[in-house]
């Protein structure tokens, strides 16, 4: 394992601020988000807010922000992931915290009101078990000694045992294992030392079994998008499988960015719009009742970067639209661009006592009219532009979208 000894002090001589600079920087590639937890892991906590509230910044489901202390326990790592800045043979400064050091740093940041929670990840130093034990020790000291009742997110390392997962879940609000790639053949392009079956899927199965049984912690995963030449269909197929069979809470997507002095340093960065389209599709899978077969992929299995996935679905199924807003089921309403779960629920609720006749009523229910009007009718009356549902019009839309802003173009098509 390498570190630049000519520019840095030896690891034993590094002070806490030196370590924090190295290990805080090393953690920036992990995507994290905090979702509200209904109860604290500590009864009557001495410190730490147990409710979701307002540096990595992470957002709760109600939109409020929580400041997380995001750091690596160590950036020493025995793995050789081709995209990773901390891979075993990359010559970079290396360091590690002891559990007590990291707890003291976190508590100092907490007392100064810099952070409200902890996101802890790590490279693998010596062994998976040794590293996991030290990460769990950090959380246990915070919970048991300092009575910290705030948010803690622990990364689960590939190959962790069921006992280690259980110990991590006992002190964390969320745990997560990074998939990185959607299949064994894709992971093989990124690493010769990671084993997809036993280390990734095997560990994911242990996490899923625990979460499904005890439900006192949630778990997430992360994909590196574009590093292994995988398609969007590959990623979404993998994510859908994890939602269905492994009790996954949600997936995160990180667009590949090349890092100098790694095997993939000459590979082009993945466009951020691809990451965005995957997030939109993921929301449709988790919250809108969409199925994989309903997404529109090109011949290479990728989503259209110029049209959001829900609009692409509607444009490619003109036989289903326009829908009568007063007769469509809740699930049908969710297929309409501009209508989400909240607005669909409000429409269904209002229809019990009132017949919707005016688009302004839909706006009051939270519907985005400029996106929805061409796909609905109200009492048989159509307020949109039927050209949007014609095959040539859909092709024209896709071509013109390359030259302008999608939202402005969509609005202009509706207004004719």
C-alpha cells in the first residue's frame, strides 16, 4: 500500500487535522442521504437530535437538511477497483483513524454545531472483519458512552459477516453496501479482487434478511454509472431486483468521473444528465408503480437523455392517452406527465364529492399543467395539443430537444 512519504509525514506522525484532510477528501465519492427515522437507537439520548433537521448536506423526506460528518476510517485499501482514488496500487497519501480519535473529532465538530450526524465509510485495512469491527466500535462509543441519539450511517464492507451486519444495524440508523456495478461481468471490468457473488450479492442477501426481519434500520446502495460500460437497462434491472428481493430502501447513482493515476483515467466522464435520468427512473420504480418493461430504452439499452423517462413513456404510448381525469384510476393517473403521487391522491379524494371541470382545479391539486394537459381530458374537454401524441410529433420533439431546454420546448408544444 502506497502513500507519498516525500510530501507527507509518516502516518504515525500525522496529526488529527492532517488525517481529517486526507480521509475527508477520500470520502467525497460516496453518495449519502439521510431519511428520517421514526425512533432513536438511544432511549432518552443525552445529545443528538433524533428528529430530522436541518455539512456534506443530506435531505430528509420532508425537504429539511441535516449536516453529516462524512469521513473514511482509513483510505488504505486492499481492493483494486479501477475507478477508485483509494485503490491499492495508487500512490497517494494514506492515513487512518483509530476509533477513539474519530469519536473525539466527531464530538468536537458536534459541540461546535458543525454537524448533526455521522456518515462513516472505509477502505479495507488488514481485513474486512478488522475494519468493520473498528467502524462499529466508533458508533458503539458514540451511542453507549456519549449517548449520542443523532443520525449514523455505516457502510457495510463487501464480505461482511451476518454478525457484523447485525452489530452495525444495532447502532446505525442506516447501513449501505455499494453494488458499484450491476452484474458479475460488469464488476469484472472494474476489479480483479472483488467477487460479485459471495462478496456483493452474498452480503446484500444478509443485509436484506436482517432488514426484512427487524425493520429497525434501512439500507441503500450505490452504482458507479458508466465505469463498466453498462447500460441504463442493466442498472435499473439490478436495482429493481434489489427492491423486490433484498428489502432495499433506495439506490443512488454516481456518474463516473475519471481520476488521475487509475486504470480508467483516460475514460470519458459520464454525462450528469445520465445520472439524472436514472434517478428519475428510480423514482418511477419506487413511488409510481412503473415496471421495467414500461421504460423506453434505445437499441443499446439506454434512456433518452433529452426526454425524462415518464414523458418518454407517454409519448411512446399515444393509444393510452388522453385519459379522462374524472375516470382514471390512481395508477393510471401516475402515468400522466405532471401528476405525482400527492396530486394523484388529491384528485382521487376530490372526485368523491366533486367532478373536476377546470384545469385550475388541477393546479390547486398540485398538477403541473404545462406537462399534463396534452395527456388528459376533463369531462370530455381537451385543453392540450394533440400533435404531441402523433408519431411524427414525438420524433420532432426528440430532435428539437437537442437544441433547447426541454421544459421550454414542452411548454411551447402544449401552447401550440
